[in-house]
């Protein structure tokens, strides 16, 4: 299986890449940070030749096309696409700068559109899977996260629209919505994020525990596999019950 994973240089993207490679997939790992991509490829020494790093910006149509072409040239096509690259600038509608909102739209929504469109000719060949990474912030709508909630809500809607459009090509499209999991998303290390979440996350989640990127990666691996062949248009929360709003 040939899989493209965007935003794969750190955080959830790196966990997803590790899981897929561990299950035997061939992965095109795409991200802006070439140094981190190279480190990830070097880390996966047990999978020589099965991970290819592509430095790319998903907000560029040319880069999205280059990612897809790399998968075709290296692995013969694309069986699955994981749209994971994302960004956040916090703020309410009153204080969020227009440029920052546009940046979130470009990365979190248009980037998914561009990468899906670029992968589509290859996914159509034998059917395939698109997994969009959303967020359970859409369910909770926390304050001062206007842009992120809005763009991740768009990902949910886009997933359902794509599932309806692409089903005739036997292409499945689902969205995975992580909750509070440690990542390097807002700067700092994953270890620092884990320490912070250990203090604040349990009371906010039904399971009263801290999840991990590996938990999300396991669901993504299921969705790109044949085991999920009868699933499309699904919105799957992987959040320990965060979206339930349990106090």
C-alpha cells in the first residue's frame, strides 16, 4: 500500500507515519521542515526504501502535485491520502488578524482540497481512502479559537461532501477528530505538551486520562486499510470523551 501523509515531520503526522510504516505501508512523508523529515526517515531504519521525504507546502498547488507525482514515480501510485498538515493562531473574531485567519484557511482547508485533488487521478485507479484530520474543538467550540474551530468545521463538511462525490469511484473519505493529545502543534516539545495535558486534560474528558498520538494513528491505520472498506463519510472522535462535554 502506498500512502501520502502530509504534515508528517512531527506530532500526529509523525505518529501516523510510524504506524503505517510499521504495518508495511510505503509512505510519502510530506512537510515543510526538511530537517525533521530527514530525521524521521533516518529513525525508520527498519524500513529502508519504504519512506520518502518530500519538502512541500500544502497551500501550493504545484507542491501538492509534486507530492502526488513523487508517490506515483516512487511507489507506482497512491492508495491512501492522509491530510494532516494544520496550523492554529488563537484569538476571537474581535482580535484575530485577517492574515492569520487566511493562513489557517489556506493550510487547514485549501491544503486538504489541493492535496486531495492532486491525488485523485491515482486514487481513482483502484479505489482508495482519504483520511482527513479534524478536531473535536468543533464539538466543544472553546473560546478564543475562532479560526481553528471554523476551519476544522469546514473539514468535517468537506469530508462528507467528498464522500458523496467520490463514492462512485470506490474512494472512501472519513475524518478523524483527535482530542487533547500531546503534540508540537503550538511550539515546544511533545514531552512538554504531555506534561501540561497530564495536569489539565483528565477532568475535561470522560475517560479522565491523557491520550497519545499513537492512539490517533491506530484509527488512521484502520481507515486506510481494507478493514474499513464499508466506511465513508464518517466522523470519528478519538478523544477520550472530550467532545461529550463532560465536566
